[in-house]
C-alpha cells in the first residue's frame, strides 16, 4: 500500500485551519502532525508549500446522462467525473431516475449500468421517484439498505416527474420510518404550466420568459407546502436548488421553529442572474434551468442564508446540454429548451472566489462544499474532511493562481461555459482520490473505473 506525505500546506477543514503534514496510507488518511515533528517515510512526497490542503469536494447534485426534453445531458459518468476531478470534486451524488410506470429498482440498475466501471472518482446515488404508489413505496426501505438513502420528488414538471401532495406526503411518511431523506424540487408546476401556456400564446417565446413564468412566489409557495407536508409526516426535508429570496425566507422561518428542514443552492444562483437569460440572439438558452436564474437582487439572501446556516449546501445541479443541437431544440419556444446548466468543474473555484469577495469564510467554503453535503447524505466521516481514518480524498489548492473560465479550457463535455470569460483567483493543483493521484499538477492521470459506488448511511438528525 503506497504511502503519500503532503508537506508544507495549510490544512483547511470546516472547523479548523492549521499548518500540518498529512500522511496518507493506502486509501485512507493515516495521520496529521505538526510540521517537522515526525520522521515519516513515504513512497511519494507532495510539496504543498503556499497551498491549501483541503478535503475533496462533495457535489450532492449531478445529472450525468439524464434523459430530459427528448435528449440526454451531455456528460457521461466518464466525462463528468473526470471534469469533477479537474475541479477538485472527489465524490458526486447523482440522481438515478425511476422510469415512469416501472420499479425504482429498474432505475437504480440503469444508473449502475451507466456509472459502474466508468467513473474517475467515487459516486453515490439518490433516487428520483417519478411514480409514488404502493409498490414503489414498498421498495424504498430496500433502496435505503443498499445505500441509496435519499429520494427526490418533483412538485414541478406535471406529466414527467411530478408528484401530487398526497404522493409527496406518503413518500415522506415512508422515508421518516426508514431513515431516508426526502428532497423536493419545490416549484408549483401546475400553476407554472398555465403561465407557460399563456406566455407562448402571447408570443413570449424567448428564453427570458422561462425565468419570468417560473415565478419566485411559486417557488416560495411550493417550499412552504413541502415544509408543512414534512411537518405532518414528521420527516426531515431537504429542498434542492433554492434560488428565490422568498424561498430562503420559508426555510429560515421553519428552522427558527426548530424544524429539521435543510436547503441547497447552486453557483448559478449565486453568480448568474435573469440578465443572462435575457442575453440576445437566443444566448439566454444557455442559462435555462429550473428553478430559474433570478434577478440579481435575490443573491444577497442566498449569501446570507449560506452564512447563517439557513442554507447548508452548495451543489451544482450539473445537467449540461450543448447549445448546438440541444439548447437549440427550444428556438421559438422556451418551454422546449432542455433545463440544466453545466458546472461540476467550477463549483470549488467559484466558491473560493466568494471567500475572496468576502461572502463566506474559508472554513465555510469547506463546510458548504465538502463537509455539510457529506454529513447530510451519509458520507461522513469517510468524505468531506481531513482526519485520520477518512478516505484520502485530498485536494492541493493554489489560492493565488488566476484562471479564466472558458469552454476552451474546461473538461466538461459541453460546448459552452456558463461562466465564459470570468476570471477567478484560486485553482486546483493536485487531486487524490482514495490515495491515488487523479490530477497531478494540472495533468489528468486518473482512470475511468477508479471511482467506486459508495453506499450511504441513513440521515441522522441532529447530525
Ligand atoms: O434545470 C434543471 N435543474 N435540470 C435538472 C433537473 C432538476 O430539476 O434538477
Ligand atoms: Zn501558510
Ligand atoms: Zn430539480
Ligand atoms: Zn437537479
């Protein structure tokens, strides 16, 4: 078993910052010690002087190869996990999809078939329930036993992934009984579909109308409803991709009452806005996702929520569609633009920039990008921290390197960058996944098939 010694770096975790030597033994972190205090020998020494030594990122929301709007998200597990590694993420939790009318098991098997043997980094699955009924409810405990311990329900997309309130309540009751965690896509899809139809009838077909019809109030309303349903079911709740200030207020109010309610936001809501959706010449299609990008004024509430722990996690909702041939399906009808943005490679860097911009502290960066998602989704203590016994998923991060984000240089399998031309300070230098070097001083040296499926523990509250 190879031993690796990382010297000279500043170790940053969600709780501490200290200069230390970090010894990796095989797949695990073996020990940390004060610089120069030990005579450790190792097969490989990594000099991290002037750099941070941080836990590998945990991206709890990705969609590799997701079927959507008659096409498929353009990153495979092979290309998407490689891009994740380039961006300092060493674990993803992707969403397996139950095909409507079939068993959850069928969706889970399909996702294993896509991912197994193809990933550069470790991966786990949530389950999207497209069809809550007696039979799928009965399947939930079996999935939990296999380490698929969270279930996403959609209050949006009627006729596709949508569940009604009764279905959501039943799934929450079942999850509460088995230790599963219900995640909701909280938008009132029934009302939104009416507004979509009316907009199209008026001739409002451009991408910016996607943002306008998916009203912030309808996100807040669904968030409120999901919280009350979870309360009735006495189950915890995790709301994905929160974008509206009014939705943050609902989560904050619930948490102030002591309810086990949690929220995630994504870099696109923190760094992009409805202005991007309004870019001329159908460029706005590049920014179509749901929940939608909001007017800039919403961003302050998201940053505040991340500081006050009313939002706990930043995931990417990585769901790339190429502009050419995929986003273009919605020319002349915004409702036909496949929903989703690329970003799995950009999250750690954008959030580091947020540290420099004074939005969050360095430790909070690691909390929201590594530690909190690991705890929330049953990956702690293996993932999300630098500690003896944890998986040796370690990133050497250069906080001074300046880079310009661009489709020319990124590694995601998509023909545009949502952050084209944006300059950020901070860059991943070296990445280890369970002790194996995947990125070596900005060269990819990993391999498809190194990444393993990680069965997750059940949700613990308080955790
Ligand atoms: O627009 C998005 N977010 N696409 C992915 C599916 C989802 O709702 O998370
Ligand atoms: Zn230092
Ligand atoms: Zn969603
Ligand atoms: Zn998603």
